[in-house]
């Protein structure tokens, strides 16, 4: 029986999630700006466009993860997906900012998503592959710590680079994805002693099993994931436009302001895993949902001028309130900091709950179910908020009211969950 988490191996594995987070951090921050300013699309069309990648992911990610449960190669069952998908993702990502016409832009983003969907869930499934159940919340904290670093690089460094050249954040992301994939390939050795998976049910059969199981814990967790990601992904998609249109910031400073959320997500990702080990995953997630809902409501009700009140100098992730002034932590930044802490409570402990509903042989399949529901929410969220913004005459603040409503629905679902806590192996 394992007595402690192998932190060295877990941090190295985290580079895979680091690469994924860099790509999507830059993508979500700056692609809406391109769509709105370069191609002059309306908020509804921006919201719809930002879901096209998720629609493609919906068709690939759950099945690629289930497929990775079944294949056997000398490199393992997950690594081949990374070695094929990551280079294609990096190439397509680097072409996005130089695409001059919308059809080419769509081709680049579609290629990015199709390739990223191929390797995203297998790289995530590697964590429970190499980690005993009782340490999976802590390990997921480490993985998300690395992912949070990637998001900070994307938003903070990307915000600075964007001011110099709009292509630079994308080219940095491409280079980091290649580096991250190489680190996972060189330093992570998959276990080769697999449970027999050939006779195991696939993704659709597993989904039916969750729906028909007498205990509805799995179903409640999956729908909770669906609802809280509606809230989070919609805010994430429109935040730079919210910052520009509601707060009056430029795009780069809007991305930098948002970067305090992943910063505090990073700082609390590992502690949230330890907290869940002490008080339980369900309780930890519920606390996080309550707090993040409160922070989003405060962003909605607080006047824009008050949100930009400077509180204290904060290098790197602070924003200049006057031209050439010192970077300051604002009241909006404080709300986002607390939201980042709360989001770590939610996000760190949800995947471990899902994979602990099943056996080792089906970890990839249930990871696929996790991404099936989170991807569905990523499709619904931006569209819903795009329509809300359009119907309220481009009131980007409305997303801060709609998002917590879905977080609270997720909270209600989590209160009825009875399974998914850690087991001793």
C-alpha cells in the first residue's frame, strides 16, 4: 500500500496539463478579440464561434479517452496520443493570429481543437493511472497547479506580448506545448500491468450505466460539472470583452486582470487537495461553489468605477490605473483572487470523484465522461451568455449574474452525492 504521493513524478506529469492550459488560456483571452475587432462579428456570433471547438471536442474527447483504455503499445496506452496530437496542436495554434480571412481562421482553430481533443483526455487520465485513490485529490492539485502556471503564463505574459505583437502569445504557446509534450514523453513511464479492458463497456455503455445505476451519485456529479462549467466557461470566454466594455480597460490589461484568478487557483490547488482529504471532496466542492457564486454576484452589483479602485501595488498581475503608473491590485482583482481560491476547491476535487466511481481499467472512459459533460457546458455557456449580452444591448456585466445561478444549481446537485470519496489502496 502506498503511504505518500510521488510528488516528483506528479509534477513532471503536470507539464502535460501546463501545455494544454497555455493554449486555452491564450485562445480564450484573445480569439474573442480577433472575432470582434478583426472580423467584426456580433456577440452572438462570437459566443457561437467560441463553441465550435467544443462541439468538435464533444465528438472526439470521450471516445479518444475510452480508446486509450484499450490500446496497448510499447510506449503505453496514453503517450502515443500525446506524441501525435501535441505537435499538430502547436502548428495550428501558431497560425491562428496570422490568418487574414475568416475561413482560414476557422480552419486553424478547427485543426487546433481536433488535434487537442485527441490528446487532452489521455494526458489527464495518466494522473489516476499512476496515483492511488487516496492521493488523487492531492495529485490533481499538483496537476492543476501546473495548469494554473500555464494559465498565468498565457494571460500575464500573453497580455504583455499581445501589446507588442498580436501573434507573440500564440507562438509562445506553440513552443511551450512542444516542450511540455517532450517532458511527459521523456520522464513519465506508464504502468504496463493493466487490468483487462477489452471486455469493458465503452463510453456510451458507461454513460447508460451511470444513468441507470440505483445510486444517482455519479449522475448528480456529472450534471453538477455540467452546470458549474456553464458558469465558469462563459465568464472565461467573455472576460476580456467584459473588461474592455464594462470596466474600460484595454485587451492586454483585461487579460492581466483575469490572471489573478488562475494565480490564486494555483496557490490553493495543492492545499485544496489536502483540505478534501481532511473534510471530504463533496464538502470542499460545495464550499467552493458558494464562495465563487458570491464573488461573481459582487462583480455584478459593484459599480465599474469602484471595481477599479486601487488597493495596493502588485507587480506582474496588477494593472496600471493611469498611463505609466504602478501596477495595482484593484477591488475587482480581490474578488477574482477569492474566486480563484474557491474554483480550486471545486475543480481540483471533481475529476478524482469521477474516476473513483469506477475501476482502474476504465479510468480513461470515466475521464471521458467528465470531459463529455464539461464540453457540453462549454458549448452551452458561451452561447447562452452571447445571447444574454445581445438581448441586454451589449451589457457584458450580465454574465456575472447568470454564471452564479448555474453554480448554485450545481451546489444543489452536489448536496445529494453519496459516492466518489477517496478509498485506501
